C-alpha cells in the first residue's frame, strides 16, 4: 500500500505577519542607532566643553556653567550626572586667551554672555565667534577690534546687547550692525562714530538704545 503523504503539521505564517515582523525589526534597529548616536553626541559635546572650560579657567577667566538639557530630566539626575551642563558665561578682564583656546570658544553652543573687557582681542579672532547662535551679550569694550571685526559680529542674529566702547569703531562698522534687527542696546562711548552715523543706524534698528558721548 502506498502511504498517503502527510501534510506539514507546522502552521504557515501569513505573509502580512512576516512583513510586519521585519518592519518592526527595522524600526527597532533604526531607533537603537539614533539613541546610541544621540548619547554619543551628548557625551562628546560635554567632554569637549570640559576641555575648553579648563583652558579658559587657566587663563583666569570667570566661567558660569548651567543646565541646558531637556526640562523633563529630574533634578536628582542633573546633580549626579552633569552631562547636560554647558558653559553659559565667560568673562575675561584685562587679559588674553591663547589663539587655540579662542578658536574653541565657537564650539560653546549654549553660551549666552561673553565679556572680553579690556582684553587683547583683535579682529581676526572674532571670526571664531560667528557660530555662537545662543549668544545674547557680547562685551568687547577697550579691546583692539575695529570695523572689520564688526563685519563678523553681524552674523550673530540673536545678539541683543553689544558693548564696543573705547574702540576704533567708526560709521563703517555701524553699517554692519544695521543688519542686526534684534539689537536692544549698543554702547558706542569713546568711539570714532559720528552723530550722523548713529542716526542712520537708529533708523535701521529703531528699537536699539544707543549709549554715546554727546
């Protein structure tokens, strides 16, 4: 007698189930890659800022550090794991930063205030600050910057308070600053600007309060 071939007893998985299973694995894998990349990016940024922080402190600058991470992170985690801490303010009075360190200032993504009062800052160094999109206050009073340096500053669209008193700024520099509509205050005391130049600037940025010699 011929044996009747037995049917495969294992149930066949529907094609739709297989597609969903593969799709789920792809989604989970992609999500894992994103999470790993984000974690690596946060740690790398923190490590880099720590190096800049130590170098700036070595130059005897005052540094303020604050939390810059998501609001939902609990306070106890922030205290014990400061990977979201970022430099918020750097203040250097009557000193200078090494050229290498100055170039690293542009990597401080969360810095809001940068004060280089009575420093040896020159125009060529200002170009390293163009990427500081969060910068709100910049003090270059008594420094060696000129109109050339202001051409670099105009790219800081979020800058609101600029101090360039006792510098060689002239009306040419004011023309660069006229492209900064968010400026709220501008210190021009003891500069080479003229009343006419300041008037033209005020027309371009009417909400900015100007401090200048009479």
